[in-house]
């Protein structure tokens, strides 16, 4: 399946048939299975799904940040950026792109930032490697970036250590590191994790403002569908390493076709709705183990609409011709009125 960018512009990043496997003590496991999508400049693409669905592995495969000793990207995979296939590029080529043309905001700022170096030094490191600025110019640029991400008193904060900053400020430093070289693509892996709602809103507004200013494409990985609704243009829903539905934000939220997407949306607390004594809807079961993936539909064991066909074969990803696609024998507009096999 080829998930096209929403705009008519040429995609800045093209991912085709990405398959990433890991060697483990229990054998070879496939964490990302035949994933394809495009991202256009100035677009925000959301990738959602439960933990273990392959979102972060997809992003780290693009950046080539997975441990080479145990990782195998399938030879048929293509990750095309400005004519370069990142899936087969050598390390020298990746170093010239990583952090400069494609940057990443990592999930945990406290563990991603080095605790023994000042935050200014950590921003300066990227500038030193990817630009020709001298030391004074790099310091000025570092302070400018801290000011751009709205850290107060950047002239003083530039010489502080990560433990001296709040969680929100550390996340802003991560954004400053990612954006200091004005990348074409920003991959944000759970950028608002563990932040309170006020700081979360500030971080999202900051990313949106920077996208408009620099025309940066953003790939946003998150569990938070509220964040997706707020900032994304298109959405990819992943489950057990595969894309199971794609579409615009409006279509995914208002006309979901896959039962998993519907279940995710139902699990969101609804503002203004009080139902005393009634539990929030949940999805029964867990994501299947990568060591023991079923040969039939990977979501079938948790699906309320499961039919005989669902446990006999795995559905293909079907494109509908309107920028949407889903992987289901019985999309919600064709789903049976009541579950039959394995009713819960």
C-alpha cells in the first residue's frame, strides 16, 4: 500500500515496504512488517497505536538508530530522502543526514540528555558537527534556540545541567537540539509524555509554530489521540507491526473503518459526559507477542466483530481511492450487526 501525502507536493520522505526484524534468543522476530507511507513538506503525520505496535521501531529504522548487531532491515525496504535510500546508506552518509536534515525528539528527555554536560554544550554539539559556525557564533545560535523554544533567561540556562531544569524545560531543550540545524523532517516520539496538560499544550503550540516558520515535515508518534486531533493532518494506525488503517484526521475520527481504530477512539474520555458507575471502555486482551504472531487477522482475538473468515486468513490492506486504506474483511460500514465467533 502507498499512503500518499495529503498535499499535491512531492513527498519529502517516501517509505516503501519497510520491514525490520530483530535477532533474539527465541529467534528472528518482525517488529515492523511491510510499512509504506509518504510525508510532504510542512505536513504533520501522526502514527498511533498501543505499545508494542511498531511505532518507535519505524521511526528509528528511518533514522538508522537501531543496534546493527541484532537488527535486520529487509533488502526490499526503501526509505527515500532526496534521492538517498536510507535503508542501505552507509554510516558516513547517515551521519551527514541524521541531526541535520532529519532530526528526532526522543521519548524521555531526562534519559536522552547527558546529565554530565550542560544543555548548551549538547545543543552546540550538533551545530559543531553540521555547520561551519565558529565558537562564538555557535553559542549565539544556542542561546537563540533556547529563546525560540521559549525557555526563560536563556543566557543563564545555557550553562545549566539537565537536572536543574523542569521536565517541560528539558523537553524544550530536546526540541532545540532537534531544530538547531533547521531539519527538513522532525520525528517526534511521544514529545509530551509525562508532561502536565499546560506544558503539553505549550510544547504542541511550539512545534506547530516552528513547523509553520520552517515548513518542516513532522512525524508525530503518540498514544494520545487528543494530540493527534489537535496537530496532525493525516494518521497511520499501527497494530502488531502493520498498518491497519490510514486516512485524514477527519476521516479517522469521524468515519473509522477498522474495529481497532474504533476501539481506540471509544477509549478516550469524553469531555462533559458523566456516567456514574460506568467504566471507561477498554480493549480486551493484549497485543500479540512478536514471537507468536497469528497467521490470521492479528486483531481478531480482540475484535468484537470477529467472524469465521477472520480466523482463517489475514486481510490485505485495501485502498479505497480517496486517500484512505484499511486492513479488514469487514470494515465498519460492512460489519455484521452482532458478533458471532468468539463473542465476548
